[in-house]
């Protein structure tokens, strides 16, 4: 049984929006000098523009920006081995400030920016560099491939999510040279297309009509949601579904719940509504509450 989290649907929604607006999607990858985004400097930046087909798959177009960038610090022997480059390779390369204009021009016009690196690592580094030039990457227009692949959860006895490396193998996508962002971008696009191909169709929004909160003891605190797709009960402590009356899911966690459900007025996240209403009687039974 597959379980899909919010990020997968956000990805589909962004692609649908980009398709309708006939705007490209930018897929980018970077290589850095450090694994710490506070210290890391970009040494390679590759971005590929893609058009979005009606089935939400990405088709690369001719526009591609591939840059090697000279860092301000000397590269360590480890980094050079990782990049498979001699130190002299960077002698004639431009600094980031010298190519920032090219990067801003390439990605600045498009509302959707999809990145590859795990835990928004690339976004943080790129944002830090670009903000020095007065440019801002909109945080809500980023979809992280690591999170996207985790969102496709193949539920087994351990309820483990599919990780990025596993996803590459699972979907038969090869990165021929993991030290070359050109190859990583190509593999990223291929994996996105594999992932979106198994996403269920239709809207992901569930209308939440009523919320019930019940606390029996610390280990037994429940939220019962009356939705347009049936009644769902969640154990707030273990984050496992205790009851499944609509036949949609076998397992899901609170993080998924906080971002996936949309309240009746479509402006308030369900978690905000829960926090607001549960605060009235945090230690006891919360009477029937209808979201305003």
C-alpha cells in the first residue's frame, strides 16, 4: 500500500499551475565545498529549464546553465577528490558574484524552482549567495526531491519511507557520475517523471467539517475528523491511524496531517485550527467543534 504525503500533491499542483501558465520549471543541482550550509560555497551550479506536459511530466528544453565557480577559499584535498578535479581547474573560473547575474536571470523569471539536494541544503546555500545580490528565492516555490521521494511510503512492517537513494534504484534511474551536477540534474528530471507517474489523479483537498478531541490519558489522545471522505481517527501520540473508515490510507503521520488537510475556509491550516480549539480544554474532552 502506498501512502502519499502533502509534498507529492504540492508538486503535482505546482506542475499543473506551471503547465496552465505555460511557464517552465527550473531543476537545479549544485556542488559545494562543505556539508554545512553556513560555511559551504558553491563550486558548480547546473540548472535545466523544462516545459511541463499535460500529464505533469517534465521535458527538458535547450536552455541549460552549467557553471563551474571559483570559491573564495582553497579547496581541501577531500573536496578535490570528491569533485575529481585538480586544484588548477578552478584557477580561471569566475567567482559567484561574477556569475550571480546569469543565475538570477536564468531562474528569476519562473515561479517554480525544483531542487535536488536533501534537506533543502541547496536552497539554503543558493539563497544565502543570491540574497547578497538582492535576490530572493521564494520559499513556497521550491519542491525538494528528498522530501518528495520520502513522501512515497511503501508501508511494510517497519513503516519505513522510501529514501532518495532507494528511489533511484526502485525506479531504475541511474546517476552515471555522482560528482557531476549535469548528470544529477538529468537523473533528477528522470526521477521526478517516474514519481509523478504513480501519483493518484484528482484533487488532494479534504474538506474537514468537524473536529473532536478526546484525551483518556497521556498515551491515548485522539483527534476524530469528520471529512467529506469519511471519518478518520488519529492517535496524537503515536501518530498512527487508529481507525480507517474511508479506505484511503493504512498509515500516516502527524507531519503529513499538518500540511495536507485543508480547512473549510481554505485559509487556515488544520493544525492551526486544532491548536486553537484544543487549547480551550487541553486536558479534557473537547466538545464538538465546527471549524469557522
